[in-house]
C-alpha cells in the first residue's frame, strides 16, 4: 500500500532559484538560508527517506493559468510538466515527471470524497513547483522522484478556507492509502511565510505570527484551520495567504505529528521563510540534530 | 445527502473587511474584472517574441490591448501602485518586471515610496513590523 510518510514545507520564491543560478548560495545574504536547507537535503538522501512520489502543493503565479481559468484546487495528471517561461525564460531545471496512475487515482478519490478537483493533462509548472525541488535536490540532471503538482488558487479572492485545505489533506491521505502499489509518498506544502509584495505595506514580516503558526500547525491544526482569511491578510501580509496550503500538507499526516526539523529564517528577499519536516507520530523517524534552527535578523540560532 | 451547512460566511462582510488593511489592495473579483486586460497583457510577456515586440515599441504593443489610458500610462511609467489601482495583480505584473530584468524585491520596494536601498535595509533588519498596519479602524 502507498503511504504518506512525510510532510515538508518550503518557501518557493524565485530569488532562491536566482541565487542558485548565479552561484550566490554561499554568500553572506543567502548562506544561512542554504545552510538551513542543507539539513533537509542531507536527510532526504538517507535510506528510506527519499520519496517515490511527492504530492507538491503550490500555487500557480499566473503562469499556467491566466485570468481565463482560475481553478481553486487542481491536480496535474500528465506524464510530465515543463518549467514555465515566467518572463525571463524557463528555469534551467529538469522537466517534472508525473505519476499519472497515482495522480488519476487521487483525482478520482478526491472527487468521490466531495472535492471537485480540476484535472490537468497539460500544464507548465512555475517557480512555485520547481523552487522547492531545487531546494531539496540541488541541481541534478533529473529529479530523483516523481511529482504530482497540486496547484491551489491563492491569488484571486477568495482562495479556499484553511478548513477546506485541511480537509483536502485528509482526503489526499485516504486516497494515497487506497492505492495498491507500495509507495513512499510525501506531501509538500509550499509558499509563505509572512510576506507582502504589493502596495505601501510591502515588506511586512511578522515573526510572532509565523512562529505561532508553525507551532499550531504541528500541535493544534484543528484550531489553526479555523483562522479566517482576514487574519492571514492582516497578520501575515497579502501574500502570506499562501500559508493555507501548508494545512493541506498537515491534513495529510493524521492527528499527531513529530517535527523532525524546524527551520525559520528572516528575510529571504521579501519573505520570511519556513522549512519543516513532519512525520506522523506512529511512524516518525529520528529528529535531526539540531532540530530547531532559527536564523536571520534578531533570531539567535537556537538548537535543542 | 450530507448535512446542510449551519453557518455561512457573509460575503459582504467578508469583502468589506479587506478595505480596512492599510496600504493593501486585495485582489478581489472586482479588481480582477477591472484588471482583466492589463493582467492578460502582462501574461503575453511570457513569450520571448512578445517581449521583443514590446521592448521595440512599448506604446504600439500596448495599443494592441483593450487597456484604459490610465493603465497604459501606468505600464509606461512602471508605476506598480498605479497598475494595481487599475486592477493589476503582482503575480501577473511580475511578467513585466521580469521582462525588465527586475526582481520581486525591486517591484515590491518600488511600491513603498522608499528607495531601493532603504527597502533592502528594512528587509535585512527584519522587515516591516506589523504594529499599527493591521487595521485602519482599529489602529493596531
Ligand atoms: Fe508564491
């Protein structure tokens, strides 16, 4: 049987890709970010940790979808997905290879579970999908696992509620568990954390909110899922609403989880960045050492 | 038949609250409708041949689109706040600043009234604090 073994969260900002392309991953600005991710890169290569398939939850940033088609929840069922040209040429990364059997199985199961998914058989994937892959796997010739892209509308209002996202995660878990092949499946929630990219309030960062969000995501997701959109907007900035996608990841892990790794950094370009490894408590592996890493402004490196 | 919903969000209250956030224009249906062509113009810059035509003669390229004069002027001026007033959304408009070889940090900074240097420094110092910019009415 297939199982959701792991949930990972990651930033997906284009600046991370630019840092890789221009060889800046070790400089004063980007060094701490890539150091923080190195622990995840090393962990995922260990035996048993590498996923067969990642259900990669992200939002399309007006790349595959324009104003003519705004799917709330979509799933990519194609054999492969090309990196999108977002105005500066496609990111120089491998094509994303799908898993049509599992993707179609999940799509059908979700619809039967009252999630009326939008199915895509041709779709380019933008930085929302490919940056997390680069952050986890570096610059390989081919990505080391299959990927099922699951784009969520968080651009045109209203996006789905946190509660709906959390419930979608639970349905993804059930769908994966009814797939007969023996597969290690990850669900990744990407985007966030607090950031605002528009208007005079651009540059908003809310460390207190972010750290509380991480804590609740791990320990009390039922309460967190009830947070209304207005609170995300006020507290985490207009683009911080991407955080609802983390609840999809969390919903796919069941009631209790263990955080194997918990990295938070301010700032990555305009954003606060959070990268977590979570596993269902019953099947959780060893935590990384250090388990908690905070870096950036006014965040003393904490280890426990 | 599953149970009927007991509580529903009041859409009018839901939308009205968005106007209470200082310095922020939420991309509502109303803005999406107003900005339809501006955003579609921006999307067209995802094709290299369109980027070349646009760069060769911006005004002529803009004239091919069903844009208001204000929207055209905002694009020519690279005034991102004005583009957002015209219904633009930053992820759509990113195709324009990417065509210019500019980053999200540049575009976001340009909307704050700060210099690029001051904006970059604010971010390195931990970003804009949320205190006092959460709610206009509440003042918190
Ligand atoms: Fe994003």
